[in-house]
C-alpha cells in the first residue's frame, strides 16, 4: 500500500525531478539501482509513487545521478512557491 506523504504535491515534484534528472543523465533504472546497491524494483517503486523516499535516500539518489540534492530541492521549492520568504 502506498505511503501518504504529508505534502503529496511536494513529494510528487521531488520524484518527478529525480526521474527527469535520471533521464537527462541517460541512466536506466537498473543503472541507478546498481550505483546505489539497490534492486531496480526499488527505483521503480519510488518513481511510480508506490514508495516514498526518506531524506537519506533522496540524497543518495541525487548523488548517484550526479546532481546536487540541495540545489535540486531549492529549485523545486521555489517553483512550488514553498521556498524561503
């Protein structure tokens, strides 16, 4: 059963940004999973919303893709209108 995040729109935006970054890096789910030491199904489950990423997992995924997790989150928050006031 899917986990319900407190801020579903924000979680969806984070997952979409990570998925887009993975595609931009020309990585398949299996490639990313291999870099992380995870099963490909785990990558699929968070990308489809079946599973929520913990913050440490988010950071690990961003680093494995080759992107800055802080910069990505800042960009998402500004876009969502939830950034610093």
